[in-house]
C-alpha cells in the first residue's frame, strides 16, 4: 500500500499471489485474498494480520462492509460472511458469485451463479427478493449512496431496484 501524498510504499502484505484487496474508509482495516484459498484481515496501522480465514475453494473477491465490521468473501459459486473483529464465519451462501453489504450492515445484495440479483437479510440468511431485470446477464451489483437503490449493471443495461420493495425502477 502506498501513500497518496508522497507515493512511497507504506505497507507490504505477506500474502501469496494476492487476487483481491479491500480497505475500509478509515484506512485502519484491510483484507487480502490470495491464491492459497485464504483471506487475511489486516490492521493497516501496524501491518499485523488480525485473522486468517481459510476457505475450501480458491477465492476471487473480498468486500468489507462500510463500517468494516463484516467481510464478504467469494469463490466461484459461493460466498461467506465474516465478523472482522472475531474472524468468525457468520453465514455461507451457495450459488452466489459476489455480494455487497449495505451501509446499514443489514441488507446484502448478491449476484447469483445464474447472473441475477437477490436481496437478503444475511443474519440468518433470509432471501427478501429476487431482483429481476431482463434477459441480459448481471455483471455486478452494489448499493447506491444512502442505500436508496440496489444497482445492477449488465453488459448493456443498468437496473435500479427499491431495496424496500424489490421493485424495478423503470
């Protein structure tokens, strides 16, 4: 990790072949995903690993919740949700390729293996809505600022869903 003011190296992660990285907005917590099927939660102020989270499959992504209290990690067709302070697994969802937690840490938007979006309450996992768009496959999903919309992007379209009703905004 380099400094934005002087460009000098500030921190180097001892994690083999990093595939993904995420950091919280305060710059205190970070996570790396390596080819060794693990995610490491780091204290960015000291460079010390806080937790190493082992997975049964190679990982492709990691996303911290906005307040960095939770972490979502993902493999080819499953995700895990972790408590960053304890390193304990909170949830595991199959047939899901990627996910993001809303700023309220309550709602979870996922992109399924079927390339459609879903909205969940992750603790315990309760699907609220299948977020339907059209036949174009979903590439990614996220929450707009303030969690006003669940946003999905395909190769040709962008969709906005109401997180309270699951309705598509036309």
